[in-house]
């Protein structure tokens, strides 16, 4: 990760907030810290274990005009924060809580979700979780997790939000009483949307992600996800059924378009 | 009095006191604009986290010269409010007809203010600023309506 960016953030946060870089994307760099931005009592759990927080920072882009850059950063930071805040209020939907936000500097603090998987299987996102089980790919634990993943996306869409970048790294599993609960993270490309197209694309992007990383088991995996997705709409009576039909039809169209595109190269 | 600082803003200190059954509410109300601290209706504050997230937000606005009110203290009241309407924020979170318990809040630069006796003008029983005490004074319906 660029030393320059790390120094920018470290200066901004002051030495009172020590940070550890964990990821760099095209849009943002992500750090962890044990310091809560404004609630000193929330730095440790009741058992004295340090609590981790995520700091997501959008560094200025040198190739953009400074004032345009500022406006864009502010806009995107605000948009991601608003979506997170709204989604936290949807019953049953799991997203990390928004803790603080500095739109002028492109910085947001979010609750840290997930943990390290056993035996060096890496961070508990869906991708690593599926790899961890590759010797027993169809066990019921996986089926349950994938069904719940589908439910989360169903809830998101039913409430007229789209994720915009549904990869298996953006689904993080949080362990609770030996169950794995999927959380949706990274709403940098998220939006409030009533469009079936956006929803169809969300489903297609995730399907592709599953196919490309877990191709041998992908059919079953995608089927389980879709079962979870459908279950949310089917609970919503006639209106739900109709909307579900529209989304699935569009999903199939998007898939077909995708095939054509790849045939053409 | 409860004192804490915000990690990112080591230059400042935050002082908070919680008062129950305040007797000179009318007097405070008439002086609110000139006092070196914010006076907040305790029935709108459910926990420390809520108050301090507003302090954090106000300090961010201050840092970028974006204060929308006259002082850092009044900016904290505005930051408590989900909307950016200043009048509405003061009406909701400030003291009003029927206010009994208050939270006094001062965000000051280190060493700039005589802090002992800062809230002496308040004639009420000071109790510890804890989530438990706050929740005993809370008007939950009101909070749900606003936020
Ligand atoms: N709330 C979170 N909890 C845990 N890890 C996160 C969180 N947000 C982001 N990350 C990690 O940082 C990476 C990049 O974040 P993002 O740019 O939001 O996609 C993710 O793939 C995660 O590994």
C-alpha cells in the first residue's frame, strides 16, 4: 500500500488513533484500529478484549481536478454512509453499523465484522469459507449459510436497495453461538433502486463470482442462494410473487446478455 | 462532572454533567445564548454514545470551518438532530416548557476554560452521567419520532 496514503491518514487521525492497513481497492483504503472515534468506553468488550473498528478512507486522486475530487469524495462518502445508516434499520438485514463519518476528508468508521477462520483459512468472508469446506463441499452448514446469504440479498432487494458489487469477499460471516451469520459489506457502489435491472445485475454478479471461484460446486451453491432469495419474496404474498417473477426473468436476461458478450470476446 | 477527550481532537476536552430536577429552568432558559456551554433536555439523550457522536460531528465541522451555528457547543445541539434545521434542533434538544432534567455540555480547548464550577449556574441535583441514569429520564417515544 502506498506509504504516502498511509501517512496522510495517520496524520489526519493523529497518533491517538493507531491504524493497521488491511486492504487497498481502486476507490478506498481500509484500516483497522482499536480506538473508537468518540466513545472511550467502547475500546474493549466487557471481558476486556480489544474491539476492532474499520476505517475506510478515500484518498484524493491526483489525476482529478482538486475541487472536482473533493466534491466526488464527499458525495461517495456520504452516499455510502447514508445507505449503511438506512440499512441498519431494516429488520433482519445484517450490515456493519456506521459509527462516524467525515465527508470532507473521505473517512468513515464502521463496525468490524468477522474473524479469522480456523487453521489458517483466512478471514471469514464467503469466499474463504467455501474454500475451507472444499473437501466436503455439500455439507449442511454450507447449505444453511448460502441460503442465508440469499435471504440477505432478498431482504436488501425487497427493501429496494442494490449492492452494486456482490462478490464473495463482500459477504462476511460472523459467528454467533456456532452459527455463521452473513453480513453484507462495502456499499461503495450501493444505491436505493426500484429497478429490476439493478437487482438482476446484482444476482448475476454474485452468480459469476461463485462460478469463477468454486466452479465444480457452483450449480448447487447458486441454487441454494437463490432458494434463500426467493424465500423472502414468497413470504410477501401476491405482490412479492410478482416482483420475484420480474426479477428472476430479468436475471435470466442479464445472464443471457453476459453469455453473448463472452461469445463475442 | 464527566470529562473525556475525543482521540482525534487532542486539543479539546469535553465536559458533561447531568442534573436532575432543575429548579431555575426559566433563568437558565433566558441565559442560554450567553452561557459557555450547551444545555440539553436530558429526555432526548438515551446514552453517552448518542451525545458523543454529536460532539464528534461538531468537531469535524469545526475543523473544516463549517460550523453552522455560533459556537462549538451550540453546534453539538445541531449535530444531535437528524435534520439541518437549526431552529428545530434547538426546540427539540434544547430546554423547553416542561424540561426537568438537563445535560450540560462544554467542548473547550485544553486550558482555555476555568472548569471547576463551570456549571454552577444550574440549581439542581447533579447525578452521575451514565447510560443507566440517562435511560431513566428518557422520552423514548419522542426519540423514535425524531430520529
Ligand atoms: N465492516 C468490515 N468488517 C470487516 N472487514 C471489513 C469491513 N469492511 C471492509 N472490510 C475488509 O476490507 C476489505 C475492503 O473493503 P471494501 O473497500 O469496503 O470492500 C474487505 O474485503 C474486507 O476484507
